[in-house]
């Protein structure tokens, strides 16, 4: 095996392990009835969102608070092009003619949603990707607020704050699982590509990366567009699965949840994105059950509105205090074994009882 193929083989094994982990979590989620079934579907969609967010945030080192806007763009695109003619005439009577007569399949709508989100990201990235650090992060906040305002006021296309209702067959859990696994494979492939490696180099030391010829703004722009495509597809799956959306569906609450999942798992690794999504999804579901009121061993816990949000904040705070780099420490699961083996190789040889200590190289000075 050549040195160039070994990282790709390791990435392939890691993808298989992560996909198996997600499949196991999905299987367990189907054993708890309709409510847990639905929560599992939402968790799979959030996994796509978080892994897509990691493609840009984890590899570039720039926090983006505006990526949920691309999910909103994808969701509204799918809602418009998949809506039945009667629904469209009732909810969006002022649509332009070329959209009023358009009706696409689920696959075509998802692909179109990803492309529209990617094109939008490409236009936004032209000025945005030349910024760095806190300035770039604040610019993404402005992007989120602007998109939310546009969705609220573009009544002709979005029906404003009233939102849209889409009555279609929701995607099956198996479809969502396949989409999540494809996203994981794509994220690992992007991380291992030349663009991903150059982007990671700029994350570690931007000045040094520029000095060796890395076009930082170009690498960031590509990651930004790829990430937006993934979130556009996630938005398409979301509106089909939930059935109704409004501008608030893609604002601060979803942004905070997605970032919390990524931070809890580990910002710079796909493994962290997967594990963080699973951990936070389970924690949120438990907190929602407690929030509605439960009885545990004779102790009655009354319903408490907002408990899930407070609990998520406490989980995030606890992880930041105990493991600032996340559960995985920002490393992939496949990186743990090679590091141990390298330490074993670098350990000095122990003296043999029969032959004595190892010979001292010529020219070395014994202490």
C-alpha cells in the first residue's frame, strides 16, 4: 500500500464506522413508538445539517451563524416546486408563471434546493470570504438576520410570517439514513482532498498558509458553497418531513441547536459532528419528556416550559468546562490507534538482561 492511498483507506474505514453508528442509533430510535420515530427523523436531518456546517466551520476555523439561512432557502425552494397546483394557487397566488406551473419530484426538488442554496452562497462568499476571525463571524450573523427579514417580507414567494404548508409523502427513515451516510462520506472526502487539506492548514496558521501560496479566500469560498449545498438539501428534507415552515423555523433556535451539536462533539472532526448530534438529540428528547411532566419512582415532576432549552444550554456549558475541544477532542476516531502505535515506535528500546544495554551510536557521548 502506498503512502498516498493510506489516508484514503483510513477515511473509508472511518466512514463505515460512523455510518454503522448512525444506523445503530436509527434502529434504536425506531423501537420507541411514533413519537420517538419522528424525533429520530429530525435527528437524522440535523445530522446532515451539522456535518454540512462542519465542512465549513470545522475546516476553516470561522464560526458561521448564518448557515441555517441556506437551509431556509432550500426548504422554501422545495415547498414551492413540490406544492400541488391547487395548494400553490391558494397559498401563493402571485407567483410568477414559470414557478406557478412547475412541479418536480422529491429527488429533483432536493437537488434544485441544494443548487439554489449553493448559488446564493457563491454570491455571498465573494465579499464574505475575504474576511477573517470575528469580523467574518459577525458578517454571518448579518446574513442570518437579512435572510430572516427577506423571508418574512417576501409575501409573493414565502407567504410571509404565515409560512407555507406542504402536503406530500414524507421521506422514510431509510431515505434519511442514506442521505446522512452520503453526507458523512462527502465530508470525509472533502476533508481528505487537496482543498480540504489546504483549508485546514489555513485554519491552523493563516499567515503561514498564505506564505506558502494557499489562496485562503478561494479555499474558504469552495467550502462555503459545498456546505451551503448540503444545508439546502437538508432544508428540502426538513420541509417534506415536517410539512410546514415559516421564517422563524430557520432562525436563532435552529442555529443555536446546530452549533451546540457541533461544539459538543468536537468542532474540527466529522466524528465529532456525528457524536455531538447523537448526544444532543438524545438529551433534548429526554428533556422534552421531562418538560411535559413525568412521574419517576413516585416523584411527580410537573411540566416546566422552556426546560429543554435550559437543559441544552447546561449540557453545552458542561462540555465547554470539562472538555473545551468537545467529546472527541476535535479528532477523528481513526486517529486514536495510529497515535498510540507511533508512540510505541518512538519508545526507546529497553536493555536486555543477557545482552546488556543497546550499543551507543558512533560519535555519541555517554552520560
